[in-house]
């Protein structure tokens, strides 16, 4: 496949809805080019015939013949699209966490589409398409009660291991995974900026905007999004966490 431009695929059987979404996306990210597919078969035909690589997928949930979820599974089965963001477009609210775990989607949009709603949901993603920093990310296989789930490292905020339970905190909630010691989990993730910060917590420093002191010998991260996840950085790990955070900031500059 040839890669020479930012490309979004919109799979939508309603032409008016497809064009409306295209216009909104163009206003937010003018560098985007588009492939409009009327159904899943049309999309699969394009992906199977060595077209230009797609950077971003918008899939209507209620497509004829092949629904959006089934199409997402087929997209994820193609190695080149294991990490590519998928946004579902639907006429009703979805189980965001469930969709993320099952199809590793980035977000979803609810019809009727408005520019305000699209900006609120995915503007950061659109603005950062093509950012070379995405190369730092990789897919992490995680063992859960429902089987192995794939999670992008860039979507992880932190990890909590406490009382024989283990949770991965992400943008849209949390995922419970099979218990294992925090040291072993960090070794499996094997990312230099995923570091232990407490006996029960680890942080993805690439998602941290600041580190602030909250009380004596205890600090806390400020993440790049609003989140209910909070954790502590204890005195034992503070110097190492701060050094790695400075290293990350220096690497970005």
C-alpha cells in the first residue's frame, strides 16, 4: 500500500449523512482527504485492493448486510489497521467502554451530527493525525475474564494493583484484567515511560501534563484529560518518576 496523505474512510449508507460528516471534518482538519463507502462490502473491497492506507475510520453502526461492528472486526484483522482509530457513528448512545474493549474504538458520534459534538468528541484526535509521536505507541495484549484484549499504550492513563485485583485505567473508564504483580505487568508492557509511582500504582507519563504536591511526601499527576482516575506518587518513587517525566518532556521538545 502507498502512503502519501492523510486519509479518512467514511462508511455510511446515507449519502447526506456522509457528506455532512465530511464537511464538518474538513473544517476541523483541512488536511484530510476522504473515501466515501456506501456499505461494508464497498469498504472491504477498497481495503483488499491495495488502496492508499487509511488513517481514520468512521463506521455507521447500522450498515446494511455487514454492520459497523462486524466491519470493525474485519478492519482489525488487517495488520496495517491494528492501531488505526475507529469512530462509530450511530443514532443512539453506545456502551463506550464495551465498544472500546471489543473493537478498540476511539470514540463514537451520535446522529444528527453537529460540528460542536464532533469537536467535543474527537478534535484532539483530528488535530494530531500524522503526529510522529504516535510511533511511541504499541498494542498491549491483556488477559481478561473474557479473553485477550488489545489495548493501545497511548490510551492507558495508569494501572492499579490492589487486593488481588488489577485495573487498567483508560480515557473512557477502566478494564479489569487478570491479576499479576505490578512488576511483572510493567515488564510485559515494556514501555520506558510507564513507571511505578506507588506500591499499588503505575503511570503512563506520556499522558501526564504536570506533577503536583498534594501533601507531605505525596504527589499526584495531572493528566492531559479530565478523568476520575487518581493515584499517588509516593516518596519512594518520586525521584525516579520525576526524572523519567523530565526525560519525556525533553524528548518531546
